[in-house]
């Protein structure tokens, strides 16, 4: 039952988080982050890498998908570590 509902839930969550309005906010946030880092005098590569990490941290739906795909936040599928 859960496996039937989770993909639909993720799609709905993604629509809410990444609809047109949210996409604009996401883009603005990334641009501001990038611009502020550039002002510090970091190299283009450093700014790019940090901005990439920042954008990935904002990808909530993607994080949920990874957790579900790998069975939990640490890659477990409900088994005990001792087994």
C-alpha cells in the first residue's frame, strides 16, 4: 500500500515545492547565494561548487526520493546492523 502511494505523494510534493512560483524563488535564492559568494573574492570554481551544494540542499523532493530509494537516511532497508 505504501509503495503505491509514495510516488504519487512525491509527485504532489514536487509540484508544490517546484511549481512556477517556487522555481522563481529557488532561482532567485541561488542567484543571491552565488552573488554573495562572488563578493567575497572566491574563485569561480569555488563559488560554483558551493552554489551547486547549496542548490542540492534545497532539493527537498530529491532528498525524499533518495531516502525512499535507499530505504532510509543511512541506506538501511529496515534490517538490523548486526545481521
